């Protein structure tokens, strides 16, 4: 019988297990799972949780707008910067368009904050050096003087005429020094600045009492009755008419057709009608006062001028009134002093307080005190700026490439050392090779230095042992050879004595029988005389004569 089971939530109908790769997406996928008695149809999809992206939902991206980033998330989880921000994590603000990056920066989008020494909306205008009066700059803290100005702060006027234009009425201005000038006036004008107009009638061009009228470009003479001409120089009168006034003397001319008047002192004119006043023409320059001293015209000059016509400007700086290195500037009856820093007063005789004593300038800056309204001014060295040279100048670092290893020099050095060692070894081998032949020659007892066919008696030859040492001492008086004890083996002597009958190939001489100083061999055998011939120095041989008393013959033994 079937066993019934109560309904239960834990009753398992079927069981399945599937392993597969699932793609992330919004679309549903369908699947069927069939069993012996069951069939399961189901749908599924994979959706990433909030702030997760990617094929496996492994990429985390969360929108933010703070100091750690300013961005939103794209569909694939990549960062999209908010307007005005850039960088990998959108942390760098985009400055105002046109802002020079080298001279300005920004903390938020659209800004352009200027670095020290720059100004303007785009930080592209340099700030001149503090105290620069008539100058400009191309970079920060410069003072490039305008035309006509000089000095450290462009405050010295080098072209007074151009800047001030003091000469009037078309006069020509000439610079004569710092702050001084001279005006060259056109005709009809006078004065320091050519400011006074001279009337052309002041020279009294009209004669014979004619009246002068000053015109714009000249003058006109209105002649009295009886005269005519441009200057009323022609007369229709004669001396009969008594034309000369004030006691003048009339002289006829052109046979009475005309006349001329000789005027007494103090009068002039064609008819002596004018009283002479030489001060009328203003002969005294620079507003001098003209007057007569008897019959002599004299100019009384105003203060600051001298000369016969007051034409000389007295140099008030001639007595050097400026103290402590001050510069004097001459004026009219006056002067001014330009004092060095640290001094003031009319004559630069008052010492001012030294603002530079406390050393306000940093980083090696040079301090100048008492310049204009500022208490002090710092002149900064290269690399620093600011009122006290406290700010470093920003610069872009440059990375230099590493220096290459001098392999060529190292290789040449090693090669030279190797060659030196090789030469030393070759020299040692050659030296050894030269020493061995000399030693071999020294062991031979028949090496000598003598001339051929010269027989020199040798010393006594003694047989002291079995080897029969032979001691030979060649005569020193006939040879440059330095004597040595050459040892001759006894077998050699014995061999030489036993071969006396075979010496046809050797030289035989009866001279050796007549030697007066024979060498004697002390032994048990018959006595034998031995004579040694010392070879020349350049010979490679040494000959030994062994003379036996029994055979009465001389045998020559030679060994190479």
C-alpha cells in the first residue's frame, strides 16, 4: 500500500545542478529542466548591483564630486570627468583658456592664478623690478630702460629734449648733459627756451624818420614827406631845405640832387631826427637790464648770469656743493644735489638711517636703501625673486643622459699594459740566450786573446790530482785579455801526448822547441813541456802546444 505523506514545504520534487557562464544584461533567458517524472521551465537573467559594472560585475564605479575626483560612471564602468576637470581620476582642474601654464595655475576650473612676477588675465604680463621708473620687462623682475633713460632703475634722464621738449617757437634743442639742454632759436625769437619774440622793427630799418610796422613775415616803412624807398632811404630834399635836425650837418650828394646828414653824438637817422637809444634792441640776454653809464652801454645781469651781454650762465656747481659723493645739477642761480643711498639734505650732508643694516634681503640679495619712497630695495641674484628675494624662480628640471663608459680608453690602457709585459718577457728570454754561450766559452781552457803566430810562455802547469788541472796565465804585457784559471782535463792532455805520431795535419815548428820558459807537468810520466798560445780577442779558438821530451816534437791541440 502507498504510504501517504503529509504535505510539507520541505518536500523535494526534483533536484538539479547546472554550471554555466552567465552574461550580464537586461534580457531574460529561458531554460527547461526535465526529469523522470517532472519538467521545470524557468527564466533567468543577471543584473549587476548598484555601482558595479562589467561582464562579471567586478568593476566598481561610484559617482563623486570631491577632492578625490569629479566624475560620473559610463555604462561600462569607465570614468567620465565632469565639465572643467581632467586627469586619470578627474582631479586636475582645467584652467582658463589662454592661461600660460608656466606663469599661472588654477585650483578650480576656469581660474588663472598668476605666479610671482606675472600679472594679467592670462598671466602673460611680466611685473618689472620694484623701483623701475621708466622701463619695461620681458620676464619677471626685469627693468629694461625706455629710450633716453638709463641707470639700474631707469631713473636717469639721458634725453631731456625728447622727454620734456623745452624749446619753443620751432627752436632746435640739444642735450648737453644729464637734465640739461640748449635751445638754438630761429630768427625773430630769443630767450632760454626761445619764448620771447623779437620785433623786426627793433633794429630801426626805416630811415629818414620813417615809421616801421612789424608784419608777420617782415616789416613795412611808412616814409615822411620828401622820402621814398623800402627803407625811406631816398630823399627829394636838398641841403637848402635844411633837412638835418638836432644840429646835424648836411652834405650834398650827386651834385645837389640829394644829401646826407652827419649826426652829432646821441642822435641818428637820415635827418638826425632820432635820439640814439642802444638799449632799444634789447642787447642784454637772459632778461638783463640795459642802461647807459655816460656814453657807454652797460648790461646789468640778473642773478645766475654774467658776461658783457649776460650771455653766460654761471655754473653754480663749480664750487662742488654736494657732499658725500652727491651729483650736482646746475640751475639758474641755483643747483640741486642727487644724493647717494644713505644721504639726504640739500647738500647730501645728512646721513639717513641705513635700512639695509638688518640684512633684509635673503638668498644673497643686494640691499639698496633710501631709493625714492621705498625704505630699501633688494636686487636679487639669479634664481630668486620677491621683495626680499625670498621666492625661488620656478624652472623645469632637465634630465641629462648618463655619461657613457669610456670603454675605448679602458681597452687601450689594458692593451698597453699587456704589450709592456710581453716586451719584458722577450727581453728576459734574449738575455738568457746571450748568457749561455758566454758560460760555455768560459769553461774552455783554450780561450784567449792574442795575436796569431805569437808564442807566449805560460806559467807552471801542475798536476795536483787525478784530473790533472792545468793552470795557464797568459802574459799580460802582450794582450788585453783578462786572465782566468782555465781547467784542462787530464784526459785531454793524455790524449794530446799519445797522438804525437799522427800530427801531420798540425803545424810543426822548431821554434816551440826553443822556448826558454817551458811549462812543466808534474806527474809520474816523462816530463813534457807545454806552451800556450793566446789567441787574439776576436778568435774563437785557443791552441795548446804539448811538447814531450821523448819525442822532441810540438803538437798543437785546438778546441772550438
